[in-house]
C-alpha cells in the first residue's frame, strides 16, 4: 500500500460529517433506551452505536433485550429521528464552505440507508451536491468497521484505495478507512472525542473550515 500518492477522491461519511444528526441521534437513543429498559449514557451510545449500520445496532439490541424489543427500538428510532430531522436538523457548521473549496471529486459513503440520506441531505440542501455519488452500507455485506463500504464507493467512482481519503466522525469509520487502505481524517467537532479517532495515521481536525487545507497538506 503506497500512502504518499496524491489524493484523487474525497469520501465523506454523512451523519455527523455533512449533517449534524449525531447529536440528535444520541439524545434519541438515550430516550428510547430509557423507555425499553436499557439505560445508556451519551458516551455509551457513542461508543456502541455511532458509525454502525442499522443492522449492527439491531443485532446488539437483540442480544441485550431480545428481538421484539429490538424491533420496537428500531421503529421508535425511525419515528423520533424523522421528527427531529424535520424540526431541528442543520448541516454541519462550515461544511458548505469546505465543499465549495474542495476541487477534487467527492462522494458519500454512509452506514445509513439511501432513504435516510435522501431525507437528511435533502433537508439541509446538500443532496444536489452529491446526487449520483452516494453509497450506503445496505449495498455491501459488512458495515463499518469492515472496509467493504469504502472499497465499494472507491471502486464505483473508479479510484484505487491508495488515492482516497475518508472524512469520518466515528471510531468505526476511521477503522474502516484504515482497513480499506485509505487515508483517514477524523472530525472531532461533533459528538466523538478526538482521542477516539486518533491513531494509526488518522489526522484529527475540529472545524470543517479547516478541511480543505488539511486535505491539501495530506496530499503533498
């Protein structure tokens, strides 16, 4: 794996990187946990759930509470998440300026479903920036931290892994990028502590307005 090649493709996670959904999601997961008998702190939700696919989260809840409770959890999460998106969601601060400044090809690769991304990206006015270049964990066998999604996105876009950089905000996402043989940038301006993202070459940054410069420096 040659990591000093110029960067040719920027792969964005969606939740917490493009749209500020993770703060809402953490609050909602805590609320549902209280309803269904699994008391969780914010740190526990971030550690267990943030960055994981819906199927992975469902499996964890099934193991803890049983399949019926997991199905109810999933249903309640969709209900509350949709309301929160429609009433509270914003784009991540500074992301529009960052996207305007990035001249390289870009795409989105998210643990969320296509329907969810159409809703969140559409609500924040970002859908048109990525339409036709959006990839979901529902398209691959294994979600993050497995590398499948990022490899699928790069292959679909026509780029080799070693010329890709992934912008992530979860520990599972940066691990997936590393496993894919890609460079990784950890956004610590959201819910995930920077120390959870750091390590093994991941560059951590805290403001989306820094991102174009960070990408330029990484590709030199």
